[in-house]
């Protein structure tokens, strides 16, 4: 009886692995038809989404995303262990100190894994989500590579009320394509990412007004980084 149960469990795990690997490989070439987070918004704020190719994403929005969310993005293998340790120490001190720009515990790759394959968890189910998040994080690093991960990130993240992807945000806030975003406009969109429903570029909330000049400074500082520059200028 136990032997049969173990065989069934092994078979289920094998099917899950094959199906997940197949989906990851497919998404190397196409964008997801819809994500769980996008689906839940359809019945609330609606769904404004325009998937665009790497070439239609401006240099400015690519740089702003890395500068704000994951400055070690070209160098790590999906997880920034040093940033995770800093984050843990910050929480342990129970202070309101903020992790420096680009030093958050969740990398761009991890955010893609969560947004594309999983769900936006609450305070408690995030611990349940961590194991599959790590699995998809390492898998997409292996199968997709950095360029595709960043391209996917900028197309699936929530960027405003009912907006997903930077193209939808660019149209919603600035009535232009993401390809034509200025440095300041790109920084404003990225500045709202912790809670894009609440932190908006127009009308500009206090949080965005405070954050986007910091992102602009980090963008200027990072432009000399050869690995970052080579990545965002890839064709």
C-alpha cells in the first residue's frame, strides 16, 4: 500500500516537473496568455496590458528597473543571497530603516517567477510559495537567460491601477509608448512598484515624488557598469 502511494507521488512529481519545464520552454519564445494576478484584476480594476518586444522597451526603462529593483541582476544566478541576508537583519532589528536601492531581498528573476507562474501571496502563504518560487527562479535563469527575464519582467509586472507591463503604464500615465519614455518618466513608473495601485505617477503620490529622484541618481551611477550596459543594449 505504501509502495503504491510512493509510486503515485513520484509519478505526480514527474508530471509536474515535465509540464512546468515545457511551459518554461514555451515562454522562452512567447508571453503568457494571462497570469493569476492579471486574471484577478479582470474583475476589479480591469486589465490594461500590451506585451511588447525587447526592441520596443526603452533603454531608460530597462536601466530604471535594474537601478531600483536589482542592481546585481547581471551577476547573480537568480537569488541575491547577500541582499537576502541584509533584508533578514533589517527585519530582525524591527526598525523602519529601508533597504538601499537595488538591495531588496527579491531579485528581478524571483519577481518574474512569482508573477508569471505563481500568485501574489499574503503575509502567511508567502512561505508556502517560496519553494516553487525558488524552483522557477533557477529554471528560468537556466532556460531563458538575463535578456528574456528582464523583457518578461517589464511586460508582466503590475505598473498602475489595472495596468500590467510598462507599455500599459506609459500609455496610461504619459500617453506615449514605452519606447519613448524619458529617464524621469521611466523612474516614476518604477517608483510605484511596491504598490502600483496606491503609488501612482499621475497624480503623483508623495511616495513616487520621494522615490523617483533616488532612482534617477542610481541610474546615473550604474550607467558606467559594463555588465549592465551590455545587457540593456543587447539586440
